[in-house]
C-alpha cells in the first residue's frame, strides 16, 4: 500500500513538473515571437495590444494565442496575424494557422501567464534584430566589415514609390530619386525644405530605404537634429566625444531631419559643422530637411547655412487639389477602405494646411466608420474637420443648416425617400416580394431606420408588417457588411442619406 502511495505521489509530482516545464517553454516561445514582431510595430501599439497575451497551444499546425479582451482579439487578428504567423514559422515551419481565444484571466492582477511586454524594451536593446520575412520594420543592423550601425530608425513604410508626385513636388521627388541612384553625386548635399506635415520625413527616409535596397552594405545614419543635440550633450557630459565623432564620421549616407533645431545651440552647430565637412570631403551623401530655406535660418552659423546651399536646394509645397485627391485615394488603398468619391473630393477641397492633416482627417473618418459601423458621409467628415479646427470654414457644406434640415424624422419618411430613390412603392418595401430589386431597398430601409433613427429591431419589425426582429437584425448586419466592399451600395446609401438631410 505504501509503495502504491509513493508511486502515485511520484507520478503526481512528475506530471506537475512536466506541466510547469511545458508552460515555461510556451512562455519562452511566445516571448521570442514577440521579440521578432516588436521591431515591425510602433512601440505604443505594441505595448497596448500585446500586453498580457500568451501562447495557449501549438498543435497539428495550428497555434492558439490567448488575449485578455475581445477588443484585443479583434484588433490583433485583423492587424498582426501575418506577422505572428511568419515569426512562428521561423521557430516551427509546420505552423500553418493562427487563431485566438479570449482568456479574461490574463488581464487580472497577479496572473503571470500573460506576457509583460514592457520588459522587452528594457533588455537586448543593443542586440541585432532578425528580420521577419517580408514585413515592414524599423531596421537596425550592423555593418559586417566596419561594425557601425548601417541604418537606424528608418521606417520601411516610407518609400519613393508611395510618395504621390504632383506638379508642386516633382522636383523634390526627382532629386530624391537621383540621390538614391547615385549617392555622393552632383546633388550633394541635398537640402529639402517646406512647411510642417508636407512629407519631408517621408522623402528623406525613403532615400535611405532606396539606397539600402540598391546596396544593403551601405552604412546609413538617419537622425533628427534634436536627437543629434541630445547626443552631443550626453557625449560631452560622459567625455565620450571621440566615440561620438567616430559613429558619425564613418558613414556612407548621413540623413538629418529638421536642421532648424540647431538654432542657438553653439556646441552642436560646431560639431555638426566638422562632421559635415569631413563627410562632404569624403564624397559621402548628405541629405538635410528643414522648415525654411538655408538663407532664412537666421539663428544658425553662416558657415553652416552656406554649406547647406552648396548642393541642391528644393522646396516641398502644399499639393494642389488633384494631388491631394490622389493622396487620399492611395491612403484608402493602404487602409483597405472604400469611400464615396464625393467624400474624398470634399476632404481634398477643405484641407489646406498639410498632407499630415489630410491623412489625419481620413484616419479619423475611417476610425469613426469602423467603431460606429457607418459609412463616412460629407456631413460626418465635415464634423471631423470642424472638430479639428473650429476656425475652419467648410466649403460645400453648411453644418448648422444641415443640423436643422433633417427631412426623415420617422420610419415612414425613410421608406418614402428610399422608395422614390429606387423608383418603387412603399407597398413593395413592406410586402413579401423577395426579388433583389425589392429586397435591397427593404434592407437599406431597415439599416437606416436602425442606425440613423435609433429604432429597436422589434419596433422596426412591427413597422414592416410584423416581421421578426431577427429578420431585421439580419438585414442590418448584411447591409453593414456589404457597405465595406460594395462601392455602388456605398454611393446609393450616401445619396439616400443626403436626401434624408444627413
């Protein structure tokens, strides 16, 4: 009996240890996966969505990832599945699929199963980062022959091909292309200036990415002037100036953003002046950006501003209407959304300050559309523009007038407007006919009454001849889903909303 008891006890301890080992292995595997995808995702987003996640299982070619909330599940599955799968396949090429499960306990205090991703930013900062195949990432790699950082903080999303070229920015784009193809050539230094949010950072980083694409062994240093100043101060304080000078004067391409920040910083200007001279004399490519022309940088040493103008000086201007519209259309493709062309025209016509603001309005419209499950309209976009800038004069839409001119105040009026739009009768909409020509307007009616008038499914069903609330729910969900991909339906619904005064 004692022997049997001991055997059971030993087996129990063995199984417990085995379970702990398996859990530890899964935790280590998940942390290694997170380490691989971390450079491909903005830090803020990474910390938000991957905190308290875990790897539940890897079996029969399928990996199951645990997340603390349904919101996290929706976001991670739609945005990061490919990156996670590719990182998993680097560890185990038999993995073919990734799925997710909500484990609410992962977010509870004291639960140690979920990953603490904040710790990933405190260790291994100087280590080489392996690239996840075919995924955009911040590139941090070391030159094999000379041991210096080849590229730092270059965002792979900035490429010359995605820079929309219009009549007002052809010259900067052409100059950037020429420098990318022949670094250290006649356009050295290349000085790009223009107002905030016009694409200077895009184009300077795109140059770096294109040069690396042409020759991966090129040693590139990209930095903002603000960061350069901080490093000068740190080097002086720690007496590391020789090391500091070495890292900047042994590069092939030097990219510096926002050089106007050097104003009234004498030590940094002096160090930058000597770095500039040494690289220029060695025929190394220098690219600079600023918000002003060299001659307008009054607070900088004239020795510097004189050198800034020695090569090619180009200005980035705010794009014209056609270019703004092309930018919006390209962003819609990137975001994988469909907007009514009239809405895009309206945004392009009402944003007059920067490309960044143009993209900001579009992003907010996409976010509101996804969160409220509604198609963006001229009215909703006008509200966004007005919210971002209260002094903005809206062209082509009067918000105050629109707020007081809603035609459709009840379900009967919605039915009337939809019937007129599709050239059918209210009796058709309320009747039993299930042909597509009738079903589509009927489902649009239900969708609009639910989303614009806020009626309950049960009340809408009663108004449509006593239909079941599940029928109404199905119609609303089906219409919402089709609006994400069916551009004709988007146009029809927007046109109907305009008739409703929305």
